[in-house]
């Protein structure tokens, strides 16, 4: 399991906590915020939930078949080989979602339309 291989140190946890709270502060100030996040631990999920406690949040899972995300990863120059496969087993393990979309079956435009439609409901 990837979580056992990665450990965020004290400074890293402080940085993530500050990041989560800065996003929450923007939302509380009336800024509409979209965050793309890869959470690999229960602690990260819980910290997001604490930071955003009173904020109206929609949690949306963007899923993708591992083979497809690996192909996309290999085409990009800013990814470490194996990162997609390594995180795929834990990225959705701890979160609870309001909506799930699948980028292996839908275009970005189709997913955006699905998300907007769900927000309107």
C-alpha cells in the first residue's frame, strides 16, 4: 500500500494544513474555488474536512482506468513513471464523494457538464 511507503514529515504536514486552511479562507471570503487533489492518507482527508468544516463543499471523484492514466502519465514530461499506478490504489480510499465522474469514458467537457448539472440539482 502506497501510504506505508510515503510519509509526510512535520513540516510537510504544517504546509498541507496551511494550504487547506488558505483554500478554506478563500471560500469563506466568497471566492468560488476548485481544487484538484490527490489524497493518499486518511489524515489528509480528515484535515481537509476540518479546514472546510463550515464551507459548502462538493466532493467530486475523478476516476480513470489505471491503464489509461498510465498512458497519459507517460505522455507528460512532468510526472514520475509509476506515480499513477502507485496512487491509484489509495487515492479514493478515504474520501466520501457527492459525485463521481470517469475521465476514461468522458471528455473534460462532458465531465464539466455532468458536474454543473449535479450542482444545479
